[in-house]
C-alpha cells in the first residue's frame, strides 16, 4: 500500500548498532515503541507548551502536543500513502529534548552554555543548546535502557526526522562524526524524507490550533480578537456560524478550530499530491534531491503565517506570559550555574563521557517543570512561582 516514494522499513539505512530484526514488528514500529517506553517521553507530561502545568489542568503539555502532532501526521500520511509508523515515531520523539518551561527554558539554557564557550571551553560547548539537537542526543545517547548500547538505537530515518532544524555549525560537527548521516542535508543541501517533512508541518498545524484553544481558555485572547485580527480563523468561524446559527462560547471556538484544522489537512494533502505529480519522484533518493514537496498552498501558507504573527504578539508576548517566561528563565539559569559550581550534585550517569558544561545542560534539560521548580527552591530557598 505504500507509495514508491514512501519509506519502506525493509530498505531502511538501519541502526547505528546492529540488532536482530523483531519477529512481529517493522523497524519503524519498533522505533515508535521504544520512544513510547522511554523515560524522556514520560517526562513530557510535565513540560510546558505555553502555560506551565500548575496554571491549569486542561492546558496542553509537550506530551499532549506530541500526541496531537502524531494524530494529524498519521491522518495525512495514510491518504498520501506514506509510512504511518515512521511518521508516528518521528512525531512522538520530536520534542524529547525540550527543556522545562518551553522555549524560555531553551533560550536560557542556550545562553548559559554559550557563555561557557566564550570563556574558552571545549569544542563540545560551542554547540550551545538546540532542542532538536537535544532530542537527537536523547535517542542517541542519553536514554539508558539497554545493556548493549546507550540511547534507543533508532533507525536512521527516524533519527533524521527528529533533527528537523540544525544550525550550520552543529550540522558540520554532526557530519564530521557521522559522514552522510542525519545532518548531511544541512551541509550538502537536499531534503529529508516525505515522512519527516510531513511531521514538520503537522507540528506547525497542531501548535497553532491548540495555542488558540489554550489562549482563549486562559482569557489572554478572545474570540472577538481572533475574528477581527486573524482572517484565517474568521473564515472558519463564519462557516461554523453559517452551519450552526447562534453557536457561541467554547462550542463555537471548538467548531471553528475543527473546521480550520480539517481545511489545513486537506490543503496539505492536495498541495503535496500536486507537487508529487509534478516532481514525479520514483523513490526516496529522488525525494531527497527535490525541494520541499510537503507544504501548504500559497493562500493557506499566507493565512497560517498571519495566525502565527497574531499568536506571537497577542499570546506569547502577552505581559502575563512574559512575566512567567522571565521567571522561568531565571530558574533555568540558577539551576545551570548551581550544578556547574557543584558538579558532585550531578547524577553519575555517563561520568567522564561529556564535558561538565554538557553534563549540566543535559541534566537541566531533562527536568520537568515541577522538578525544576522544586530543585530551584531547594538550592536557592526562593519560591518564584506560587
């Protein structure tokens, strides 16, 4: 049932450590299962998407976000005859390396690591901190579940999909360690698999939709704002009202989001099928030689970009969110500097395999929001969040 340009597990580029094949599962099904059983995946339930976990029981976390990305990506993959198992494995793993407190934690940790590099540290620290690269580190080395190897030993195609963004400096370092590997496309040009491209776009579709939902639930943005300032949302809010006159409140919000999500999914499917017909790739190698084949139509891309600009201005930069962000950054920085000055407080895992700065960054990045807050109170005596 797979299209010729889909990833066939029988033709996978394999794992870094050779293993016997599973008798009842394909390579990508095995990857998905390993991600689901990992410690890093369970931690996502207490890692921030936009709102901290203690701010409300119904706000998305990194875990629920990853599940929504997987659902959207699988739906599109099925219609496009791509490999659903690979799509699911990538989607569930794509945020495994995210810090506590979302992008605020990532930015703070990046600053901390780079400050050590500027002080004259080793090549390892010059990388800074990138959450996509950290997700790859989690599955390649930081998980400790198996007796014969570090990490989860995932298939090449899953690992490549996890590394959806990478700075040029980090890509060159990865390419030097793994020639022709998961970072090769960032150095030599080209595209990843269609499954990886699809997960990248499903991520965007998911977080735009659920950030609308969470933003309205929080009271920081309103339906009226969305109607007046976001043409894409206004279109589907109007469609919801034309079908259900008098609809209001959360039912109107949910219906407008549902219609918008469906329209975006169908748009991606139609546009991708159009591009595939034009490019006519005969296999994965031809896909890699093409530009991006999975994408929105021009009209939907424009609407999605307008929505992102609205969310950035009205929600992510809202004074209440910024206040939380500022305090979260302080927590991460305090934790980093504490462990840098007190390395004997670090866990013993992988002792000697990484520089001290990297060990500290890995430890802090692996924390959940609530663990980080408790640890911060322990080491500073200050409570920054009630």
